[in-house]
């Protein structure tokens, strides 16, 4: 793709560096922005800069926050003895949206992935161990993706924390609500039989 | 979607205002950007601001350019008597990429669309008429989309320029190279028969 303007080329370059955005989409975004108000673009530009300069991460759980301690960690109603370990901020949002979790979080900032050069030292694992050592944590829920990287990371954390007096659990894997048995893959279906739970009428919804 | 950070919410708002970008994709972009170098984000932010402040449009053909007169209009080899009328900058790029056009362009900046409130006065049509009046233009090629809006705009320009001593032509509509007849829609196939051309071995490629 050849551009007649260096500025357009630069802008397309920046947008196409975003995950899943190609050059054609990037050009579409740039041409859309050119037609917007100057104020809109200035705001957009300022917010981008602020992302690096003003964004804070909770000192306790490493999630993105506007304060030094995030709203979840600072909430006295939340159970501070129950910690849910997640990959990133999106998972915190997803679990918060269920409205069913009353504990706090610990954001790893990624998963162990030798392919991408991400090792345990790149993740917030040491601070999780420190938390278990220094604070009164009763249970840690591992809520990582059911992928190779997620399972590896879960196992690594399990080994790190096995000697501590803390209950380790993992979120249930099984058939999604609304899904049909015959279309579920064997691994998930197999696991859902092995990890069966006592029948309870409150689950039937 | 509820965010724990106002800054993230603002950034997601800006990205999701781009055409075809939803809130989930926008959040993905924002989280990707947070992990980039400060310098990268600063450059991205500066380029966005520059889009409004430094971007120039060619005074002759209205295309996006880094100079007052674009490279195509300023090129003495290009045929200044042959003008191709297009909707926007992307179409200039598409035609330039063919490497087969040796004339110059005239960018309308949109198409007549009463549904979107775009009338002839919002487009660069007056300057096209002025160009035909003042300069020695021999032929104008209408290269607009084969849509309702494109056809309407083509017809409007045809009516405006009919009284001038200039040849008006339109790009050929027909079956795309590599396409199969049986899967082509009837309108296109019908047009390709009516507008048939003398057989020429150089076309068979």
C-alpha cells in the first residue's frame, strides 16, 4: 500500500499495530478521524498520552485503577481472605459483571508462555506468594484460561503455594449454560462427569 | 460494560467511536497500548493531533497530501487534460495501485446521500465545474461506486457538465477478472453484455 502523505502513512502504521487491525481498517479509521471535530481528536490524543502517564495499578492486586488501591480492594464488604487469581484486567471485569464473587483479585498480568518469552518472573507471582505469607489468606481461586499457558501457570502457582496453609481451588470446567451435550468436546464432557456436583435445585436456572 | 478506571473508559469510548469497532475490541486495543513503550504511545498521540493540524489537501484535486499541490497534480508526465472523478482518497490509492492511469484526479469528498444529509453543496462539485470552465480538460472519467449514491452523484455531475465541451465517460462495469459467469448477479452480467467490447488478445490475461 502506497500513501501520498507521510502523515497518513504514520497514522495508519500506528493503528495497524493494534491487535487484529490490518492496513485497510487502519486507513478507514484514519479517514474517519480526519472528518471528526478538532476537539474530539485532541481529546483522543490526550487520553492516549494519559494512558501511559496517569494510569495507576492497584498496589495490592495490580488491577488497573484510578487510585493507589482499587475499589474492590478498598471495599470493606469484600472478603479479603478470598483471592481470585486472574490473567488480566478483562477477567476482573468479566467476573465482576457476574455479580456473584465477593472476594478480591490478584492480577498476574499474563500467563507463562515460553513461546512468547514470558516466564514466571515477568508476572505478578512473587507478590502473590508475599501476600499469602504476610496476609491472612484462606482460599485462592485459580481462574485462568483453559489453555496450555493457563494450565501451566496454574500448576506453577500450585507448586509455589502448596507448602502454605491456604486452600487452592480452580474454577469449574464444564458444559456452558445453554449448551448441548452432543456438541460439547470430549475433554470438557469427560471433565464435567468426573467433577460432577451434588444436584441442587438452585442450580437449575 | 463497567470499568474500574475512568481513563480506560474514556480511551475505550474513543476507540469504539471508530467505524466497525465495538467496546470489546476497543478494550483489547487499549490494554495492548498500555503494554507498549511510552515513546510509541507519545508518537501515536502526536500523530493523531497532527492529523487535524498539519494535514493538507491538494488545492487542485482535493486529495490528501503533504504539500499544497499533490504529487500527481505536480507531476509533468501526468496528463492534466484527463480528470478522474473519485469519492475519496482511498479510491485515488486504489487506482494509483493499478499503475494503469496516467491522468489526474478530482476528489469529491463523498457522494450525494439525502439519507445522510449530504447534498451537492457538501461535495467538491463546484470546483470541478470551475476546473472544466477555466482549464483545458478533454475528458472526465466518472469512477464512483456502483451504488445508488454513486449513480446519483454521477448523474448530477453529468447534468452539470453536459453543456461543456468535454467528453464524459464512466469506468466499465462488468465481470471481475477471475470471476465465474454463473455466480455473477444478473444486473452486472446484463450490463457486461450490453457494454461488450471488441475482442483483443491483450485483454486475455
